C-alpha cells in the first residue's frame, strides 16, 4: 500500500517538535527548497535531530537529579547513557538515564585476566600491557560486600528522591523513575558499578569501561554493558561524516516508529546496522542519497547469512543477529518499510 507521506511528515513533526518551537532558519530554508516533494520532505525530517531546546530540558532534568543526589551521597560518580547523549533520539520529550555509580569498589574481569596471564602465547601478544593486567588482579584492597553496597546506594537514592519529587516510582527493579514537573521530563536513575575487562584495562579504562547494573528484586548485578564506548564512537564517526551517520540512525528509528507493525529492534541494534556501513560509501552524499545506502545495507544483512552473523555492536563486543532468527525477522519488517520509501524515491527522482 502506498505511503501517505503527508501523514508521515506530521507524525515526525509531532515527535521531534511537540511544542512547536520555531525551527532554525537554516533548516527551514533547506526544507523550503524541497517542499515541492512530500517524500523528500519526509526523508529529511526523519533524519533531523530533535530541536535542541527539548534535548536541553532532558539534560537539565538529569542535572537537577544529580545535584540532589550528590549533596547527600558519598563515594559515587555520575554518568549519562542512552540516545540523548548521541543526539539520535527521535522524541522531543525523551527521558534520560542517569547512572549513579558506586565508587567503593569496581569489578575487574578477574577470570579472563588471570586466564590470559597464565597463557604464554597471550602473554607475548599482550606483552606491553602485562603490568596493567597484573595490577588488576593483585592490587584490590576492597573488603566490603559489593551487593550490599549497591543495595544501600539504591535505598539511599530512593529515599532522597522520594523527598524531592512527587512523581517517583521506586518499584522498577533496575531503575528509579522520577518526573520533573516543571521541565516535563522523566529521568531514570540507574544504580551500577564499574566493570573492567581486558580491553578496558589495556586501553587505560576511560570510555572503554563497562558497568554492571544493580537489580534490586533478585538482589544481583547484570552482565556488563559498555555504553560509553558506543557513545564515543557514534559521536566521532558522525563528526567525520558531517552528521550523516546520525541521520541514518534517526531515519531508521522514525520508520520503525511509523510502522503499522511491531518491530522489535532496539537502538543498540539500529546503531550497529548503521555504524557497520563503511564511511566511504556515504561520507559525501546528500540526505536522500543515504536512503539507498541504508536499504542496501539492510538487504545484505537480511539475505546474506554470513553478513548477518558477523555484524557486531558498536562497542565490538556483541553479535547482533547471530543465532537470533527472531531478530532477523524483525530486521526484514523494517527493511520492508525502507524498501517502500526507496522505491517511491526512485520513482520521484526517476533514477
């Protein structure tokens, strides 16, 4: 069925600019040059970032939470994660994730570090990094109970925030959700600890560090995630391509949101699909020329099993589609959405 681009345009406008802030003149002028074509207008809007005023409100809401917590908590640090930090979110009223990280301890990947140190071939391969790796497994002086420290940090954070925010949900096992009523933004506060694997250690940690999120219901820590390296890589790659990487990510997210089908692909998955595209394929293209690039990438993943099985996350640590036929089926649903636009675009431009 033919797409109603006029309706799709309104859908995107409603997401990225729900309070109808004045659009910057440069973008308004750009849109005016393609206003004769609804499909070009839709594609450009679907690639556009959320108005900065909305994003700033999300960040301000996070900063206010951080101020309240930092006044009363000790031995903590704060970091943000999520698509707001890469400007690839597609909703004006996006919430933001504030990681509240316990600094009483950190968790090195002792098992794999020791395994490497006991392997003569691996020791040769990582010779220059051996002092760093050896230090990780010998220098810890932490004598506390990691889970108890995380539990206490969660309880203390709940009590602080309940005293400040009238809308404060403490029932979620992995996060506390508050709503800043004056800014009309929600913030998810996530309790976590640092996690350092071999890659983190040999790269002097920093953005390579992982986190483990505390889950209060089973009183446990989750598998390590590495959000900061992904944020760094997406921001750097997009800078190299004058924002084109982020345009492609937003385009896929908006088409997922506009679909009549439930498409179970996360931002994590969509980031990986777009990040995998070689820069030389798109670094000098106009916005509408990015559509066939995205389409060809998705079609190759959907039809080439080796390509699908080899696709890794932006942080390089996780296979996205390998052994996951359900996720591959969801990719095909999103591909169908993009294919319809690609066909219409070719017809419009007669290419």
